[in-house]
């Protein structure tokens, strides 16, 4: 082998080695890399109940109840649903049917939230198009 | 073929050719940016969810794409530098790092400014945001390592290995929104997916994305010329260039 071919093999080995290490590293930490748990994950016992964790899902339609800064609503993944209690300012995107990620802990089957974040999807369109799509679905 | 490549990649030849092609990258950048900003800020309609705020996408998305593309180019140039020991490849890798770091920083900052009103937080430690921050640290580490050696050959060797190791982060950034639950939304624009359902929005985004590529090409040529003059300062042709400039 020439010196150049030798170096080529070394670089290829470096790339292969790092990819393998990365693959196993990510597999090992897979659970820790989840930013939130869905209500179904919580029911399945995957979430650390008793500690603070993040719950993600959709705000159930007609479930939002407000009193000044106090808000109650329900979060669902269309399989399981949890009631949420929160006191504080909500992000602009927060509304019924919107995706949310809530930090807090589960006490007596109610999620006591310390932070509510809104999650929006990857779709971008003008309001008229969104309305038209909505009408077409109904 | 091999000889031809080597001749083109010789520092002197590159210095002379690059001077002529810089305007061909700089002027498209200026025209496309002005057109892209006009299209994005004036022509494109508001978004059904995010209203006017989504318009920061026209800077954020091209910057984020560039942060990864520049790293890919840097790593490939590093590999070429290691294997074939072409001086120009080492120069391209070295001068790409600060440009890539700047694009990464821009993506992170515009993302934070966007996240506060939309999500309700400047920063969260989800997989997408964290892996992009690691990309910034990789660029900074590359620059620090490259500057730690006085001999440019040793510097190129050490930092090239780091650049290639960091390559593993690129698929993680790209697929982070698919592999794990994240606050960051999924892919809007992919090979077989277009979730931007308005032609003016899409057009503005593509204009800006193309403009950023011309910006990178311009910056890399300008910086590479400086780096070459510095590295070849003891050669006859550089002295001739300097003397010629003083006339």
C-alpha cells in the first residue's frame, strides 16, 4: 500500500469508528433524549412520577377554564387524557386544539404545571388556505 | 487529470483565479438577498398560526442549513487535506470554520428570538436545539485547536481529525426531530415533503437560501486569499503581488 492509500484507510476507519460509537451512544441514551412524555407514556409508567417531568399533547377542545392567571385544561394524545392546572402567563400560540408541552408533576392524577410551552407544527400557509382546508375537512 | 487538479489547486493559481470570480458570487448574493427580503417581508402572506412572526424563518432556516453545509464542506476538505495533502484543502477547511460558526450562531439567536413569542421560551434543552449548540462548540473547538499550533501542517492534521469526528453530529441534527420528541417542529422542506403551502413563502425562502450560499462562496474566497498570502509570504510570487500593489 502506498502512503496515500494508507491514510485513506485511516480516515475511513476514523469515520466508521465514530459512527459506530455515535450509534451505540445514542441507543444508550435514547430514553434520556426524549423531551417530553405523551399521556400514554405516563399511563404505561414510563414517566418519573413523583418527580418533575414534561408532558406533551394536544389541548382538548372546550376544556380550557380560566380565572385571571389560573388556568385548567386537559391534554390528550387521543388515547389517554390528563387534567392540567397552571397559574401564569401562557404563550401566544396556546389555544384549544394546539400542541403543548407542560413541565410539572403528577399529583393525584392531575398535572400541576410550572411551565406551559406551545408546540407548533411544520406547516406554513396563509390563513385563507387554512380556512379552506378546515372547511374541506368538515 | 491529476496534474490538472494539482495545477489548479496550487496557491498561486487559486489566488489569481479567485480574484476574477469573486464578483460573480458577490453580486448574486446582493441581488438575491434584496429580492428575498422584499419577497419575504412584503409579498409573502402571513401564516395561519404564527402571524407575522414566522417571517424570521427567512433568515433562520437558511442560516441553519448553512451551519450544516459549511461543516460538511469543512470535514470533506479536512479529509482531502489529510489524504492527498493538498494545501488548498487545508486552507478551505480552516477559513470555513469561523464562517460556519457565524451561521450557527445566527441560527441559534434567530431561533431564540422566534421561540420566545411562539413557544414561550428562549431556550429549551430538546434534541434539535442541543445538537445545534454542540455544532457551534465543534466549530469553536476546531478554531481553538487549529490556532494552538505554530506549524500550519501540524495544525491542519490535528484539527482535521477533530472536524471528521464531529461529522457524526450532522445526521443527529437533521434527524433529531424525527428520532425523538422535541419542542422544535418537524421538517418543513425535504426531498419528498413540502409543508410550506404557499408559493410566495416558498419562493422567498429559496431565494434567501440561495443568497446565503453565494455569501459563503464570497466569504470563503476572500478569506482563503488572505490565508494564502500569509502562508506563502516567503515565496517570490507573493512578494511580486505585494510589490505590484504598492506601485
